[in-house]
């Protein structure tokens, strides 16, 4: 999988590309007794759970589950098949977005030694079953496999354990890459980024929030979303704590595929005549809580970003203000969030 640590071909960046080019990583040197015993226990548990729940799957999906069960049964009972088709390797993690933890590639199932050691048996069973689902989309057509798994997961393993597996996988990546998700409460303003969207909602916004949060976390920065855009930013300083939402790993996973804007938007304008307190509040909140502001908007609200930037300069407040274009009309010469994102999703 090329995005996030999810069940499936768990990889991203260069290691995943290498796998797709047929460069299967070297087998691990591991303790035969402990490792094999845990893997076999997990395989057995996966077979038991899937066999028990297969009748509750929608028509068509039970055939895919039955094939996975057959594969796992052979791994458990046929030592030659096990040796030839189960590939235990040392995880490749060179960064938060460059890793390979497991795979199903050309009939071979790969489990990294870190997965086996870190995951409890019930989560390892879930992961192994997922890898055993017939190879329709694991590497070559990701969407098919993800859809199949989403339908199977609740019936066989339950949504809570699926979420626990995702968290476990991300923990392995973070630990191996030395990455943590810094809590903004413990960071200086220089390491805190505030982000908001103003104007109408559009495709791709939440995915960009999640993407940027991961990139910033890898460099020791935090990302906070301002609820309801400019309407949140111009709140009185005493109320601003309730207008910010930290995008940690759980939040990023939750919102990345959601439509709309996760924390809302608004069409507020910085009108000095009608609301002279708006600009003063915005400057006070920014000065206290960050050194970087990212605003997403169309023509009108990128103009509001310009007003904020100019006023910060007038007041001698050091601040980076980044304005990102957003439109559903595809009427810009630069790459916008919205029209281009929707077009890629449709394709």
C-alpha cells in the first residue's frame, strides 16, 4: 500500500517500488522455535475465526475468504509449501514514508520479523489472513483489495481490532524511523503549525491535512487545524484553545479519506469597519500559538491571508504565512486543491 500503514502490502516509497520490481528482501535470521511457533499459532487462529464467520459474509466474498483459508491451511500443514511461500524478512524502514513491513507478491506472503515480534497473536492472525486473500489488487490494483478487506474485516475480526492493527503497524514504522508525533502543548511556537480552510469545501482537503501532518511529524513539528476556518482564528484569545484540533496519527487516519473539511469552514471576512476586533484577535492568537500559518481558500480568502500577512509585517511579528489555492472550477494556472484532486479520484 502506498499510503499510510494499513493492512495489505505494507509499504511506501522506495522499498515498495523495489518490491514491485521483483526485488524481494532478504530472509531474516531468526529464532526458529519462537518465531515459527507464533506464526503457526496466528495462522491457526486466523483459520478458526475465518471459518467460523465465513457464512456471514456477503455473496461473492465468501469465495475469496475460502481461498485465503485454503492457503493458510496449506501453510500450516505442508512444510514445503510453508518454506517456499512464507517469506520472513527484516523490515525495511528508512523513514516515516519509506518502509516495507509485509507483502503478498506473486503468491509469496511476506511477514517482517518486527511484525511477528511486536503484534499480539490475534492482530498477527488478522494481518496474515489479509495477506492470504487472493492477489487481486494487493500490489497491482490496491483499491479492489482494500474494498474487499473493508467488507470482510467487521464480519471476521471486528472494527476495533482492525483499528488496533493499524495503530500497531504505525507504531512499528514510527519506532524504526525514530519518529514521534509531537504534542503541540510541549512544543515552542516555532515548531507549531496552524492550518485552516475558508470558503467552500472541496475534494482533497482532508487528505492534504493528513499528508501534511505526517510530513511535519517526521521533522518534529505539530499540525493543528483551526475549527471553522477564519471564524475560529478570530475568536477572543480566551476561547482560542477550544478552536484548535491537533492532528495526531489517529486523527490523520480518521480524516484522510473523509469528504468535506474535517473541522469545518466559514466565509468570515476580516472587515475592520464591521468587526475591528477580528484582526486584533487573529494576530494575538497567531503570535501566541505558532510561527507558521497555512490557509487554504479561493480568490477571496487567499486575499484574507494577504491581509493577515501584511498586518503581521506592520506589527513586526515574525510569521510565515502560506496560502494554498482551492477551487472546484479548475480555473487556476497553478495546481489547486479541489478540482485536480476530484479529477484524480474520478480517474
